[in-house]
């Protein structure tokens, strides 16, 4: 049995990617959630994760004692381990493009990550409006996303970025959460794509479980100091 180590579902965007990918693709795994009590020092989180990942971060996939960390590495491992699930597009050029946009998401969109951290439980339209007004980098990141998604949806005729669900949709699922939480302005086709992603069984399951956590962490809440 595969074991996936993740952080809190409400906050851990990196963990969401492989979890959604495996759920949506029907790949069985055991979940091990390690609470984000603290992410550094001698915390329980660090002690637990360091036992399976020398980098001390989640997500980590463990297959019969063999650990794979980093979401790109996990996605590639799963694609090779389960070729029948067709996690990448079948066409060679579409597959290369899917890898390209995943790598861009993996290493880029810094302003979006910084100013709109994932927080599924929250509704923060005012914080989103202020960040949109004051942060040109955020506006540039969203503009790039809109252009990318629009082109891919048109080229591959939807409903997902490459037609059918793929690793690319799992990688951008946390972005869909950010767009919803902060109500960032995007055109109708992008809003429709976000809605379709949120309706995927694997994504919906993550959202439902994130909402059920009821685990408010101050250091993950730059815009709130308490509930409400």
C-alpha cells in the first residue's frame, strides 16, 4: 500500500496536488496527516516528517519503504508506476506542454502564493481586493494563468486543461482554491474551469475534509487573527 504524508488540508497546497491526483485517478493509498503545529525547529511536525523525508517537508509518498518527495517527483513516479491511469496526456506534444505548465506552476507564481495563501475554509474577498490593488506581481500572475488556461482549454476543447483530467489539473487545483477564497477577478471561461475542477470527486473530497478539520492555525492566517 502506498502511504502519502500530507499537512493540514485547509492550508497545504503542496499536499493537495498528489492527494487529488491519486484520488481522482483511483490509485489506492493510505493517508498520514501530519498537523502543521509548527514547520521548523524541533516541532512534532518536523520530527515526524524527517523520519521519512530528509528535507523535512510534505508531501511525501512512501512505496514499500521507498520515499519520494516533491510534488513533481511524486507525479512522475505515479505516472510510471501506473501507466494504465494515463496521468499525462497521450500525445507527445501535449504531454510536453503539460509538463511545462506544471513546472511553471511548481517554480513560479510567487506573488500569488505569497499574497493569496491557500485557505479553503476562509472567504477573504476584501483581502483579495486589497492585494489585487496593491500588488502588481499578483495581477501579472493571474494574467498569466488566465492566458495559459484559456489557450489550453480552447486547444484541447476542455473540460480539463488537456481534455481529460491529468496531472496538470491536479497541480492547478490549489490555484482554483485561491481564486475562490480571495475572489480574484477572472473571466467567465476561467471561472467555469474553476467550478469544474471543484466538482471533481477527488477535489470535492479534499475540500470537504478541509472544511471538517476545524483546525485554525494563526501562523497560516496572515489576514485573520481569529474566526469570523
